[in-house]
């Protein structure tokens, strides 16, 4: 059985911890003990969370695409919020002592030619930042703590590139196609090439709304809810899943 204890961050206020288990019945005694532990942790106050081994860090990071075109260089980026957290090793369950993260934001994109867009889909943005920045720091928790105050821009190595896609028709999610980062000309025509991809730890606000205005079907029940959703090709659903993350007021993405 696995347990997960949700620890409130400073931004979420003094919320009661939530105990989750992958079995609705059984092991009631252990679950009750953990529930008592959660209540006790809440009672001692937020200031003591870190002393007990619960730690949270948050920063904003901006991914930018730069593309060479026959008419010059074009660029486009998006800022996402990354919330990283760890639980103490003494907590029961798998993953105790490890680090996990949540991303809030939307995919970066750039208009390569009139009506033709290149999208960099969201992935594991926490791992991307931990890999690219502060290579001299081995411990991921120490690195996450440093990222909160770091303000720096780095080129993204080729092996860390996000998945790139385009829509042959931006009004039709069924027309999604993968884009080869080493051969943009195959998707956008001669003279088009990916110049570089950068990642910046920034104070800028999270980007919100740009991709929804461009791809209006992201808010359409005909696309984002069944039966329309289930009728989409698998590649379309995968791509849509990487366009937005943790915007609950929007219709999509759906699994």
C-alpha cells in the first residue's frame, strides 16, 4: 500500500494535510495512525514543517524558442511556475525522502510563418531545470533551494529539448505533427531552422491565456469532452496534454 501526505505550501495557507491511499479498505489501523500524525503536524504550525523534513521550493522558469527564417529570426516563449517538494525519509510509503514537482503554465510557441506555429510541449519541467542549472551541485534538494533565488539564462542542450509539434491547421487538433528539431525545413519550408532553445529562471509572471486565444478549441466541449475527446487520434490527445498544465478553469487538457 502506498500513502501520500499532501503538505501545504506557504501559498496554500494552513490547509489540513490530506492522507491518500491506493486502497479504500483495509489497513485501517495504519491509516488512522497516519491521520493522527497529519493532524499533529498541522497543530505544531507551518514553521515546524521544515524541521520535520517537509520542504517546498517554487520558482518561475521561461523557455524560449529562437527560429531562423528567410525573413529573419523570430522567437517566442512562455513562463511556467515550478513547485518542488520533498517528504522526510521517516514517512511511511514509497517515495519518502524523494523530490517531486508540479508545473503550472502553458507551452511556449513561436509563429514561424504567417499562420504556422512551432510549439514546445510541456514535460517534466522540474527535471529540466535541475539538469540544466547548477551542475556543480549534486544534491537535488540543495539545487532546488538555490533555484528559488537564482536568476540566470542557459542554453538548453539538444538532449534536453522538449517535444516539438505543429498543427497543419491551427483550427483542427487532428492535424498535429511532430517536428524534427534538426530539420524544421521539413515542416516549415526552406530556410527555416531552430537557432537555439533557452531556459531562464525569472521573476516574470506565469504566462496565461496566449495559447488558449490561438487554439480556441482548447475551451470547446466538442473537442475537450467526450465523445469528441475520445474520437481524437492518440497523437492529438498526447499533444494537447502538453499544451497546458494545472489551469483548472479551462476545459482541457483531458487524459
